[in-house]
């Protein structure tokens, strides 16, 4: 009986070619981390905005809001940097799962 993974793209596809399977695993793992990173960015950005709006002249809340914004954008930058580094490593080494990595943009 052939092995298949229902969680990956083309889950009914038989795992006869390990390169296709590895590529699908890399893409699925990166998609999960990318979605979690975007949720993290949105959460920290919204909390920073909340602290900035509700500051009431308190310098400590202003500082907290600045840190929230800084961490949100720093995390977003790290996420895109990791994507670029993985893509570059895949291009240099020829690893199929890395050189064909794409960002999972939501579509309707």
C-alpha cells in the first residue's frame, strides 16, 4: 500500500519521489511559520496601538507602545530575512525544497 500524507499538497500522491515529498514538507512548515508570524505581527501592532491610544500622558505607556511597534516590525523583518536566506541557500546548494519556496499569500 502506498504511503501518502493528507496534510500536504497533493496528499493522494504516492511518496515515490523523496524530492517532491521534501519540497512539500518544507513548503507546509514554512507556510505554518509564516502564518503564525503574521498573526504575531498583527497582535503586537494592535497592542502597541492600544497602548499608544490609552497612554493618558504616561511616559511608561508611551515607551511600552514604542517597544510593541519595534518588536512587531522587527519580527516581520526577521521573518522575511529568514525567507530570503532559505531561498538563497536553496539557490546556492540546489536543494529543491528551498529554491522553490514561495510565500503563502491568501487568495479568495
